[in-house]
């Protein structure tokens, strides 16, 4: 990991050690899901002022380094509404797919990365960086953006696609019981309005956060905010939420994101 202690979260050294000691033949792609909250004004060590935390993070974005490593950014966007989780108000969600965990760890020690990192340190108030692996999606859950032009609330210039991102911690047995009951009904309702799963991930560890452990991160795509609201208000989904979803979940954040970049909806987490 980075040679200094970051100010914007707590490093899970146990997960870091598991990644660091993983034999090369067992290593492989890892999707790092980033939940980001920015400072109102960036605070640089040299006293530089005048830009927001988000502007500082934009300066940080290590795209050239990621490209060199063979990493890519399949999803990136700004939070427009937060529906669950009140202790942190998130500003942005991004996902970086690294070819290996070793590549992610090695990046932290690169001089060019460390030079850019000053901008993240200046602009980030708090962040989760969550290592994930994709779940295979069956067609009945998968979003079909090719059908969006024919749904009632099709995307338009004023109301384009949104991604609803759920970070979930289940009660014991909740994932296989109540959550499966809920999602079978919820995805049926969502698909009537053009919605569906773009990517679902199981969490293998949270390298940066606040010490909490998570089980799953879901990216649910909708053609528009109007289509999402139609799903939210559907009586069948509301009944399933009250009966099964609430019983399944111990902790969660749910945010609505306007994507700036999104290959999950069209291609999934490939």
C-alpha cells in the first residue's frame, strides 16, 4: 500500500496482506468499487487553495497509469440522490478493473502515482475502496438496453439513464432467503419498465473504509429516473420490500448515479 497513512479512510491490512501474499497463479482480475465523498474545498499540504475537493480528485485521476497497468474504468458517475445510509453523503461512484491484485498493490508504490496522489489526499474527505468479484447474471435479471426505446419511460435529453448502486451487508442467511424472494419480484417489476441488473458483485474485502465489512455491491440500470420511480411505486415491489428486503439487510447504502462512463449496462462486468 501507499507509504503514508491516508487521511480519508482506514486501511484493512488483513485484506491487503491476503492480496499481497496471493500466489501469482491464483491471482486474477479484481474490480475495485470506489464510493467517494469530497471535501468542500481541497486542502493541500503546501497551502494551495481555490479548488473544490472534486476538482482536486479530477486532477488525481491516474488514467495513464491505469492504462499502463492494463486496468480500465468500466463505470464512473456522479451521485444525484441518496436513498439509504445517512452517516455519509456520497458524491461519486467509480469502478476500476485491475488485471490482478498485484497490479493494484504495485500501483501504490509507483513514483508517478504518488505524485498524483497529493490531489486525492487534498480533495477526498472519505472513501470506500471495495475489492469485488462479479456474479454470473441470468437473463431474467439482466438489463436489456436495446429495448429502452420501446418502454414507457424511455430515456430522453432531459432524463437519461441512471444507475442505482446498492452496497449491502446481509443478516445471517438473508442473502439466500429473504433477498432471493425479494429480488425475484423486484427484477420482474424492474424489467417491465426497462430496468435490470447491469452488474452484481460479491465483496472479497474492503481495502479502504471505516472497518465495516460488506457482502455485495449491485449496479441496477434504468433507462431514466422516471422508470426507476415507476418501479419504486409499484405495489408488488413495495409489498416484497416490506416483507423480504428489510428482513434480509443488516446495513446498506443506496445511491442513484448519473453515469459519465458505463460499460456495465451494455456489456456487464467483462
